């Protein structure tokens, strides 16, 4: 076999390997590092986690956003209690990835009362954080596709991020709310949303601070810790390797 033929064979093997790896990473399984303490004790800062993209259906890569769908078919729907990795919904922050626990789905009723959180009338958590933005007694429904919400100067803050995420311009001018330059009093929601919290609830930047998470932004479900490093001590946490995430 000539040297040129051998070289061609090696290049082919490398190309196929790279393509297989890229396909696996894009559509089946990926790896993320936990950057903060917001999910303690479930996940620690410095945990490296395998994320199952196949289970909810992989997101369509940005290159193919001209297609008429945003996600491939999955094996199951997102459930309350799932630990999920997702792209942060504020486009101005760049492509940042977070990990939180989903506590409410589109259409669920969530209530904040005396620093207790209730989902569909069942208590799910307690918090003491004073600057979360949800300190008063409030009750509302997690937005879902087709819902119509009322827009006023008072409700503007709650819905502005959601509407911008759906690709529209929104501003408040005096007593009027404008969407794409037109004065409106109602808005039809175009996507399904989730409400997510960190397990370390008093030290977590989550839906209480920045609002609802579009289902489309979910990358996948946390599966297993494959490496864990204590950054402060530059040491590997051997006892965490191989732990499944629940």
C-alpha cells in the first residue's frame, strides 16, 4: 500500500471519529461543569456531569434554525423534580449554561406565601432570601403556549423578559405598553415555560430573579457525575465520581 493511500485511510478514520463524536455530543450526550454552589448538596461547584440530550429530544443546532421545529422528538417530557441543564434565556448574556431543578411546568399554579413555595397547592420548598423578587404573597400560572396575559405598566416587569425572548420588542411608555411599536393590553404566549430553582435555595440565581425558562432552552437532564474537583484545594473528590443525579 502506498504512503498516500495509507495517509488517506488515516484521514478517513479521523474524520469518521470526529463526526461520530460531534454527532454524539450534539444529539445524545454532553458534558457540563457545575460552576456554582446553587445546587448543593445535589451538585457541588466543580462537579463534571454527563447530560442526557436524547431523553427530552436534542435541540436543533442554531445552523438549522430555519427548520419548522426547535427540538427533535424525545423519549419523555420534562417532569417536576428533574435536574436540568439549560441555556440562560437572556440573549444579552451570551451563551451561558445553568443547572437547576424544575419545580413547575407550563400550566402549573405556583404560589409564594410567607416564604413558602406551593405548586398546585402542595408545598415544595421554603426560602429566606430577601432579594429574590418574590417576597410578597403571589399566585400565578406558569405560562404555556396559547395563554393570553394582560399587559399593564404594573405587569410589564414580569412579562418583558418573556416577550423579548420570543423575539419581540417591548417597552413601557407612561400608561402604555408597546410591543413591536404598537400599544397593546394583551399578549398571546408563543412557547411553553418552566419555573426552576436551585437546591441551595437561599444562594441561587434562578427563576425567582430572572423569570420563566422557555422549554426550548433546555439542553438535557443531568445523569451522572464523571469527575469532581474541589477547586479551592485543587483536589479530586473521588467519593463523588460515578454518582447518579436525582
